[in-house]
C-alpha cells in the first residue's frame, strides 16, 4: 500500500481511518523540520508510538513524575540501558524495579499522548511503511484505532471549552478554602485527585502541567473540572520580570492573521478537491470579500508567495481609527467564516460540511494554547465559535 503526502491536504484522522478500515500493518511516519513521530499498526490497530530520539526520556520522566522511581534508580537504569542496548522499559523490569503491568500502563499513556498530539498538526509530511514493525518497543500495547479517532476528535471540541475556564499561564492556583459544595456531593476522578495534591497556591497552570504525569490535555481537563466544582480557584497573578514590553496588539493580530488565513485555506482546499480546480463557483462566491481588510484573507496557502504579508496587513489594520479597528476586523472575519461554511453545505452537502467544520476547529487549538491569556482577553475564541454556531443554525434551518 502506497500512502504518503502532507497533513495540509490529508487530515491525520482520515489517515488513521484508512489504515484501520484496511486492517493495515506497518509504521506511519509523520515529520516536520523539527519534529518526527511514528505510529505503528498491526491489522489496523495502534500497537506503539514514539517521538523519535525522545521516547526513552519520555518514559523515564513519566515514571519519575508519578513517583514510581527515584532519580538515582532512573539514572542507573538509563546507564545500564545504554550499556546493554536493551530498551529502558525492559531494563527497568530486569532490574526488578517494575512489573510489566506498571511499564505497560505508562507506555499506553505515552502512546496516547503522542497520537493525540498529532491531531493538532496542521502540516507535516507523512508516509506509511507497510509491513514494517517497531524495532525499539519493549513490548506492544494494542489500541483500537477507531476509538482513538473518536477520542481525538472529541478532544478538539473539549479543548476549546477547557481553554475558556483554565486561567492564564501566569495565574497561580489554590485549593478553595471554603468550597461551595456539600460534602456528599464531592466526587473526583483519579486524575483530579492526583492533580489536587500538586496544587499549593504557588504553582501556575504551566508548572502543574510540567509536574503532572498525565499530559497537557488530561491535566488541563482536571483543572477545568476542579474549578467548575468550586474546589480550586485562582490564587493571584505571579509577577514576572520583562526586559521589554510586548506589543500586545501586534501579537493578537498576528495570531488572528495566521489563524483565519489557515481556516479559509482549509475551506478553499476542500472545495477545490471535491469540485475541481477549474470550478469557478467558489471563487465567484468568495470574490465578495475582496475589499478592505477582508482582501488579506484570500484562502491561499499561508506559506505561499501568493499570501499578503503580515506587515502589509498590520499597516492596513492600523490605518483604521483605533476605536473601531478591532471590531471591524473581527465582525468581518466571523461573518466571512460563517458564510463560507454555509456555502460549503449548500454546495457539497452535510458530510463535507462536517469535515470542514472539524478541520477549521483544529486550526484554533494551537494559538489558544500558546497565548492563552491574550486570546482570552481579546475574546478570540468566542468570536470564532460564534461564527461556527451561526453557520450551524443556518444549516439546521436549511435542512428543516
């Protein structure tokens, strides 16, 4: 089976579904200039995953964070692993430090985190090496690929809700001194209980993620649920030294520029793929947005020479009166996004429309996570999801 391409044109969940339904065995390699991950399959199910050159470190650090091993024992194990060439997981079992089941639990979490991280990749080359098997796996763990697809897609939507509640990176968290709940109503998952033990009024969200052994998503989801349950609250903002002040407007506008450019490119690419490059219907429809600030979002590949530069866009944006510039930009972009989603439904039907909505939602996950404080302050995610919900209302009306 020959399968290769770029994640810009073929979404990662689509690749997983193809391999699962085809019951394929082999290794899927995904890489960018700075990252490389491999996911191994056996008869369509995921059996292993690794981040190239960092798998051993991930397993060791995961065990260390969970309090399963001392630093001294981990260093001894790593030294022995390098001397013998045997995998770190196998070495730890040989040293009688762990049972196979303990290592399997951590490996399963490691594999899931690697695979779910790939759901957020917007680009990167991929190639499937059929019939190849992982060479450096201590042992294999089988995950149902279709279940992984469902969970990964669900996480995209859930992550957006989490980001609305989890505080900015510089806010410390504490256990609420007088939680507004009745004792018999308090229920916590194991993940939430583990996280609660790390919260001490001095640690920020980013520090809790680093200390936690559960990965970024599960850690933030636990914080989200603890806050909603009134068990955890903000303990104040940590002071941080800054060598020079940031231009917040320029940062948030650059996020908006890259985000919406990617969304419109994704929509344009799907339409072109389904109806053909020569079809003028979508181009004629999109031409109505070729004036003012909207002309800077033509739907071209953001990395191509056809895209207007960020510098030109910033200059045009700042030529608008200060009091109205941000509102003018966001109201126009949100209307443009909603209109294009509705047009996709009218032109290509329900199935393609759903795929496009899922893909544009993925485009917002990275900027929300990287500059959470600014994105929250400017209400970027609210406008984005408002546009998607507006399109959904129209689609429901059309469908009856």
